[in-house]
C-alpha cells in the first residue's frame, strides 16, 4: 500500500505558489477589489494530486465553499488550466475538511508478461461532502433518477447496470454521481471507485498511447468496482477512444462491476457514438432528470434557506426566485447564494425590490432559455401522445400535427437553426421544419382551437 501523500505535491510547491499569485492578481482585476477581498482573498492553496491533476483550494466555511464554487468555479478552473502548471481541476473545500489517507490498490494487469501496477482508487473522501443523497431534494422530475442512484449505491447488488442518467446542464447529474460514490464507499471501503469525465477519459487514453502505457491505463479502469463517467456525449466522434470505452464497459459488466454514465440527452439522441456502446448503455436502466418544476424549485430554495442563516430571506423572495430562475437547479442555487452573499456584504436586508434589482440579468436570461426537449415533452403531454412520436417516422395526423406544433414552437422559442431542429426531430430535413412552421402559422389564423393550443403551450413553457 502507498500513502496519499506519495501521490501529491506539497502544497508549498513553488510553481503552484507562483501561479496562484498571478491568478489572484488577475481575479482581483476582473471581479473588482471589494468582491475579491471578501471572497477570493481568503482562499489558500490546499493539496495537489498529480495523478488526477486536481488542486484543493481552502476556504473558511461550507457556505464560502459553495458560494466561491458557484460564482467563480469556472473562472478559477480556466485560470489554473491556462497557467500550465499541471492543474486541470480545482475543488473548493472548507479548511478543516481535508481528506485522510487515500490508498492506492495494487491490481493485476494482463499483459504479455503479467505484472503488478499501482492503480489509483478514488474513495469517499475524494468526493464533495455537500453532494450526498441527503442533500438532494427530490420531486416528480428527478425521483426515478434519485431512486435508481440509491439502488446503484446500495449494499445489495443492483438489478441493473449500467445506469444511464440524462438531463440538461445543472439539473443534478453530477450531484448524484458524487452521492453514489460516497454511499458505495461507505459500505465497501476496500472496493475501487473510479470517477472521470468523458473528456478526461479521452485525454488519459491518448496520453497512455503516446507514452506506451495503454496496459496500465486499461488495468486502472478494469480494477474499478464502480465506474462513474460524466458527460459521455463528449466522447462522440473519437474512434479509438470509443473502441477502448466499449471494451472497458464489456469487461466491467462481465465481472459484475457497477457502471453509471451521465449525458445531456437520451442514448438514442447521442450523435456519432458507436451503436454498440449505445446498445450497452441502454441495456441497463435509463433515467432522465427533467427540468425542476415550480414545486421542486420551491423545495430546493426552502432547503437552502434553512441553513443559510442571516440575513433572512422572506417568502416573497423565495417565490420570486422559484418562478423566475427556471433554467436549471445550479443557476437557481447560485441566484440564492448571490442574494445572501450581497446581503451579508452590504448589510442590507433582503426584500423583493433588492432581489429583482440584483437578479435582473438572470431573470431576463431565463426568460429566453427554453429547450427543444422541453417543447417536445410539453407538446406530447398536451396532445396526449408518447414523447417518442416527436422523433418517429409516423405520418398519421394524430402524431404529425403535434410534431408540427413542436417544430413551430422550437423555431419561435429557441435559438436552434432549422437543420438542428430537424435533426432533433428524428433526423428530418430543414425543409420539413419550414413546412411545419408555415402550416401551423396558417392554422393559427384559420382555426381558433389551434391558436388556443399554441398559446397555452407558450404560456406553459414560459413558466
């Protein structure tokens, strides 16, 4: 066994300290002195893991970790990547929340001459503490995915694998991955858990090929008893990488390992991915996370209010947030954090006028963010047809007319181009979309019922 410290660079490493000094100067210039001094100046370097190229940044409290991660996480990540000091990911942690020893398991790798290779194993302490099942607020739109994730993490062998979770950005997919890893490691601490993004999978595979270390890379993946891959859509179009990913999935399934994959859309809608991979991924359980409805958004905000402390957030502001920030849960939580943080910084109370002023840009942006997937589901429900009919080749009027309405609304309410809309609707040509738009426009003028249907759908989609 090898200790965690053997895989890390000391936090006082000169290269990291020098890069952090330059990054801090740039952040102060970009976000302004007051915001920097309040939130970013106290941040200090934590541990750095060379294996995963992940750097811990330490702050004073869980609230600060949540706020800095939500407001500045992407900016920090890009700054560290641009610094070219070997940092690809950053994690915000409370200063006392430092992981204990992280063990490296020695696994057997089949090669021309069998050998032993040290394969890194991610255990529960390597996953975000705030991303546990107990912190995941459930509702009708995410309950299936939540229940499936709990089953995948449980002590009993799940009745399905892989688990494929799909949904839009910021709806909680990554939260569930961390929750699964933490819960699984709690009851099986000696079992190897491997978490990575599809992008990371591709980078590591290419690097392994260049360094003649593909067997070690394969051994590392096949050692996992729980494999978690985030954003699988980004593996599309990479032939050799897809081939290796398929072999990895097959091997792990054959040995009884658990596999969880996330994507921004359902398997059948993933483009340029090997059909064999799609067949394997869809062969377990596919669970979607739909955009949070009003009730769930209110419940999420209530949960955050319960632990936020001062200044208090009144019911009117909670209702305003829930009705105005509809795009995804991450933005909803970020908007709440922003109000509380500014209230603490300025010392003023949080009321409806203050919330409307501070979140005006976010509210305007949310008014425009409607997805084609949302439109398809809304139209299918309104006209009482199966959502799959939106992509089917059937031409019966009972399904063709709702499909045309959905195409019309997609053109009117989203920034998608005609060819893009056509592809989402089962690979249709852009001329089909044009015909649908013209047909519905004409029907709205001549048929009051059709006009009423379209207006009702527009109101529903706009919240």
